[in-house]
C-alpha cells in the first residue's frame, strides 16, 4: 500500500479517536443534565418542560385562565349591609384549580375604593361557579360598583381534584313574617367526607331577575350522610320564594 494512503488512514483513525475522547469529555463533564427549562423532554416530564417532575400540569394550546363572565351583582338586604355575587368560569375540561385567591373591591359613585374583602376558593374542571361576599358597612348605600380580582391559581389535573357528589333534597322556601325562610337537606352522595360545605341561596323575582343572596354552611358531612340546613333573608318586595336557586359548593380537602 502506498505510504501516503497509510498516512491518510492513520490520520483518520487518530482523528476519530480524538473526536471520541472529546465527545466523552463533553458527555461526562460539560453537557447540561436533564432540566425543566431546556426546551427538551429529558427529565421524565410528560411533555417538553412540563408535567411529572417539572410542574403539576401541562397547559394545552387552548388553555384559558379563570374568567369573570359578568359584572358583579350588588344587593342591599338591609341598612348597613351590602352583598356581592360574582360568576366565574373555568372553561378547561382537563384542568381544575385547587386553590386561588380573590378580592372583592367595593367602590362609590366617585370611584373611591371603600373596602376590599379577600378570600380563597377553588373551581372544578369545566365549572361555572358563584362567589358571594357579605359586608357590614355604614356606607352600604354608597356602594355602586364591585369588582373582583382573581390571582395565584394552583392548577392541577381534573382527575386530581374531582367534583364531589352532592345533592340538595326536600327543600322549600316560604315567607315567614318579615323573612324568607329556606330549609332543606344536604346529602353527601360521595365516598369521601366533606369537611365544609357552603349552600348559597339566590333569590329571584317572578321573571327570574336576581334580587338577593344569602348563605349558610354545614360541616363534617360523612359519606352518605345528610344534614339539615336553614337560610334566612329579608322578605324584599318582588322576591318570589318559589324561584329560589340553591347551590352547594364543597372541596374534598
């Protein structure tokens, strides 16, 4: 074999060995390890940089944050009292919010902030949820607008935060003197205990317009257990007790 061909082959061989050494050094010492921020699916995650060890969920392309679907409604049940009702929606069928923070801001006609009341709640996958807030305030009649702010949503997979099975049975609403009295029975139809359940009553007139809200709670409802509840509200003119709407809300945790 000609000498120059041997030299060429030896050169290729040594170059290959050198390249393997360099590659080995890179793999062992220099290449970044698996990460949740490297735009690669290499850390055992469900998708690129999300799910599994990287984050609770992977957000789909059509993901939508929690939305306030209409202007917050305001009611004045008595002097010095004001209540607000917000309607929010989680349009994501595969995602729920285990917890989020909210704030109701109460304003007067001059756009002055009179009071802020904050709290924490949750919303299930695909749910339209009502949030109610009740406030004792000397300037109640000055409140002309209420806004709601939502933040710090803790998103999880829908199956990780399923909606409890709940039923309201044998309820009735009737005028009792100067008050409307709503009574009924809440049933935990599921297999897990419910530590705290709120029951919201929305009072309507004959045409379905909302006229007021009130709320009560039952606690520590065991699986298959039922508990009685009673809700009172002033007998405001034009309220039709037969058009009362009852909504039960509960988290498994």
